[in-house]
């Protein structure tokens, strides 16, 4: 795949993702975020594979940064899910 095609797909993915997220009502953001943890986990596995391939410095660096950001996303998603579920517990 040539770089122009890859860049075009990347820009279109950003645009579509932004449009989808802005159309979601605020009441659905928390369940949607908790459901996206599985996708972030898959991203984390791909980032680990990219960081561990040790092809050259730049892909390894990008893989390392992807591991950091995917981990933040997964942990944040679980924290939001835990907070959401705590709202439905009975108060003692």
C-alpha cells in the first residue's frame, strides 16, 4: 500500500470516528466506553507485537508509545466502568 492511500484511510478513519462519537448521546458514553475496552485490549496486543518486533528504532518507538496510550485507555475504561456500576449499588 502506498503512503498516499494509507494517509487517506487514516484521515477518513479520524473523520468517521469523530462523527460517530459526536452523534452519541451523553447518557450512552459510559456504557459505550466500557464496551470498547475489548477493542482497546486488541489494540494493546497489536502495540506489544509492534514494539517487540525490533525492526528499526522508529517502529519500535511508535509501538512503545502505542502500548502506553492503549494501556491508559484500557485502565481508564475500567475505572469509568467501575464508577458507573457503583452508582447502581445499594447504599448501606
